[in-house]
């Protein structure tokens, strides 16, 4: 009988403090703006540890990220963590954003290189910060431990990396620059995550690596997401989804089963929590949440007498 490489070294989920978070993106349409408060309210009912908020590709304006972060916190009281990227950055612009977020009470930052513009000629981001480790170093130099910093991890390798070792070295530099934790790209192959965590352990990179989970809600969209980020969608899953694409209820049930088994294996093997890519939809993530048996409501803390 074989065992997962990480499972034998970590305590079972019941005895560990797990972290659960939901990712949102700033809405791009009036309809999306109107819908977001309902989505956020529904997700907040299960009391995640925090929401993360992305922003557009190619160095687009971060005002939408800031406004979404503020709205989420004001509406729910749940912590919100903005994504901060290198693309199109200057030291002055990043410094101003950090001050703005700190004044707003933000205590967690997701520091990324960011999606490169279509015209980019290399893996280096245009701007004064080229890679995420430089951004992490700058945050630490200017704000010390005021922010908890999350970075990205790629269990199946970043699609623009030249090879697994180079990609892992990029991750090592982010950790050594001062990252507190990592959120992975979406994946559906648990062994890729377990191998990545095992490599971190052997390299002495002792930060929590939280798996990124995307609920499956359609055939075309999940194939597109996986293709764009270099994630492996197992052949048997792709074929079943293709077969079920005209039967939405059956596809949703199958996708839920695939994601549930993935999450259960990850948690049993020692994953420190789960980070859900919600795509600004509440029900697919909440359905997965309930199927995993995670608490639907969290009791309010007792008042001190």
C-alpha cells in the first residue's frame, strides 16, 4: 500500500487550523457591479478567513481592486486582500498603493508578477519591478511586517517557465524575499500539489502552500481556464465533461464529485486549507463547500463578561 508523500508527516485535518479563502475580481459591467454584493453576502455567510481581489491583466488600473476591497470589508467585516502586481509598476506607484491599503486597514497582500501584456517579449514584467520576489522585497523593506504577504505557486509549472527547476527557483526567491504563504494556481492533479509541497519541504521552504480550487461549471470554460494557465485537466475528466456538456445538471454533479474528491484528498494529505476561485459566482463554491462538510455558519465569538 502506498501513501501520499506529505500525508505521513502531517496531522489529520481535525487537529489543524485550516485557512479558507475566496477569490473575486472587480466587476467589469454595470450588471456585475449590481450582482457582486449579493454574491459577496452569500459567500460571507460561511465566514471565510479572507477574500482576495484580483485586477485586470497587463497593468490595468487598480482603482477597481481598491474599491472592491473596501466594499467587501464594509459589507461583511471579513478581511480582504488585494492583488498587487509588477506589470507597469514604479516604486512610487507601488509605494502609494501600499500606503493607501494600509490606511484602509488592509493587512494582507497577494504579491504577483502579473499577467504580461500580449506584446511582451520576455517573462520579465515591464516596469520597475520585473518579478514577484522584487515586489515582496520592496514591501518588506518599506513596511516590515505590517502586511502578510501571499505569493503564487505553480504545482504544474508556470506556463512561461523554461522548466520545473527554473520555476521552483522563482518560487524559492519569493519565499526568501519574505513571503508568508502561497496560493497555488488551479489544478486537478493532486499528485502535482503533493510533489510540490514535498519539494518545498526538502528545500527548507517552510511556508503554508494553500491549494487553489476552481469548481467545474462547464466544459468549454474549464478547458479554456486550464489551457490558459497550463493546468492539466485529466483526460478522463475532459472526456466526461465533453460528453455531458449538453446535460447541465449531470455535468454539474460530475464536476462537483471531481472537485470534492480532489479537496478531500488534499486536506487528508495535509493541505493547510483551500483557496476557491469563485469567478464571482456564489453557488458553485458554496455547493462544493457544503459537499465537503465544511461549516455553513460559524457562531459569533462569545462576548467578554
